[in-house]
C-alpha cells in the first residue's frame, strides 16, 4: 500500500486520479463546517454583484481536495505530513468546476538520523476542467523506506 521513499524521483510529475466536481452543496457544507462567514461562498445574490458575478468555491476546500486527491499516490504510506508552504490561489473556482491534481517531486532527502525514512518535497497543483491551474502548494512529507 502506498509508495516508499525509493519510489519517488526528482522531476517526476504524478497525475492524480480521479478528479472531483465541486457541487454547490459541497462548498456550502465545507464553508459552514469551517465557520467561514464570507458571503461570497454562501449568498448567490451578494456574489452576483462581485467581480466574479457568482459564488466562489471556498479556497480551503480547493486546498483540501488537491491534497486529498494526492493521498493515494503520495502520502498513503506516509509517517507524517511535516509542512505545507507557499499555498497560492491562482484563479477562482466555481460551483460545477471539476478539479484535477498533479504533484511534481522537487526533492527526495533520506534522513541522516533515522535510516528507515526520508522527506519528499513536492509541489501539488490543482487544475480545473480546462487545464487552468487554480492552486499550487508546496509540502514536505515524511515517507518510510521500503522494508528489507
């Protein structure tokens, strides 16, 4: 189950599948669960008068989906997610958009103190159904080495 440290190659781009279509209720529930009161996520009439003309998907939902879509290929076997950094919202996401994700391996560093593990540094990107990048984030994941 899952990848081991030896399975990651610097420069590799991992396409995560399947994608996920974000429905109005997905965004509403997530927004309510996280106590985000911004009306751009909940009030269609209010959002219709914004620069986007309609409700925006909660950005932390886009983040959560991108990370979640990568679990099977990146962190299903992880010891720990160590760090999330440089989360960048590149374009808006709307109800009805389908998100896909991919991760690029930037660095693989074996541990100097514990030989049974190492850290994989990645950039994960969320793309909409038109292939437009809507979010990127970088993170470090503690991954075990393959058992002997």
